[in-house]
């Protein structure tokens, strides 16, 4: 599918299926640990500075946020971050239910971008999410962010170490930096390829 991004806009937030916009165009969801750079990556993909709010306090996104691209030809869906230790267990349980209900029930969901920090090992939460997506038959596209924090050599070494852990879920993780724009085009290509399936 040919897709040239012209505009993007916030649609609505939801905490459950009753608040979702009606299924329509294809959707790509974004998931990752709190403080992994999810909001910054979405803004980078959309070439917007502050469309998705970047919080200084991890764990602030407590709703599912929908964004419309090119009118409403395509949607990005920002899922709540997970794994932030200071969030109460009751809130974590609410997030889990919220995310699970979206991933299990959304007929227009084409893929989930799972974001991991290149400087860190994938967390148990990351691997649990990736395994769960696999069991649901939902394609995962792994974005390895914050590449600008390392030298090119260091990034290559880290990626070589991460690949075996990520290979069961995505054979070609995309190395990204929201700061430099590295990986932006490749990530878009991976997403648009899912539209043909």
C-alpha cells in the first residue's frame, strides 16, 4: 500500500471497548515499558514534536490513546506503558486488563510495535507481551530505541546481544532513535508491509 503521511491528529482516549472509536481503518498499536521512549518514537514517526505527550514521570499514560493519520486513513494507538515499579498494583492490574481487552478484540489491529531500550535487556514484561502476541497470532514489530545514547560500535554490539532473545518474535528488530530519526523510514516500511497481509 502506498501511504504518504500528510497529517495526524489526536482522536480520543479510552479505558475500555466502550470508549474505542468505531473500527474502521487499519490500526498499529505501540507498547513498551514506561520510560522506554514510546511517545517520542510515535512523535518521530509522525514528524510531530508534541502530538503524543512526553511525560517526565513514567507511568503517566493510563488510557489507550487513538490518533488518526491522513484524516482517518490509518490509526496509531498508544497503549499504557508497563513495568513501572512505583505504580500501585491495583493500577497495574487495570492497565493489564485494558491492554488485553484491546489486543484481543480489535479486528482492525494489524501489528503491535513493541519498544525496547537498546541499553537494557528485555524485561520479563517485554518477553511476556511478545509471547502473548505470538500466541494471539498478532505480528510484533520490535523497535529498539535510544540508539543515540550509544556509539555506532556499542549499538551494533548491543543489537547482536539482543537479537537471539528477540528472534522468536521478530527476526529483524529496527534500531531507532527519536532524537536523530534513525530507523524512522525502516519502521514505516515494516508497518506498511503489514497492510498488504
